C-alpha cells in the first residue's frame, strides 16, 4: 500500500477518519438505502463532513457501476456508482476507494453518497 503524495507536499493537510457515533440511516425520498452501526465520518479541511457506509450495509440493488473515476492526492482513485432508487437515477451519486493510500486505508470497502446531488436524508437512530 502506497503513501499519499498529497501529504508529502502538504504535511499540514488534515484527513481525519473516525467511527461515526451510533447507528446511522440514509434514505432517499423516504426509501431506506443504508443502515449501519459501522459508518465512518471523514473530516477533511474545508470540505463538508462525509459519512461512508460499509458496502455490505447498503441496499444491494441501488448501486449501478459508473465509468466515472476521480483522483485525490490524499485518498487515491475513487470509482463511482449511479444510485437507482425507484425511478430516480442519481448519476455518479456515490463513490468509494478500492485501493486508497495507506493513510486512508480505513475507507476500503466503504461507500460515500453525494448528498448535494439528491435529497438524501441522514438520521441517527
């Protein structure tokens, strides 16, 4: 597992990953799409806090692989999924890191939803 080049260039940049507090549930238009006691909270610089759900806690039929990828010098290459809930398709509505850099290895096997792209609702149970 490689070390992130972003931290080599910007050693003061903070990426904090911690276990989210309690049980979280994510819904879209009233349909529950993920419930987890194992979600992670990622805090990074001035970016919004992000919740990552273990892929095994996400409703199995809503994630459709996308061809889109993005790169972060702190986390690595992200792959994306379209999110299909009912008749609603959110293009590139979720992402995850299959092989993140060493400093963010905890994100392996987790998926984050692009809260700004749709009316996702996150609640603590």
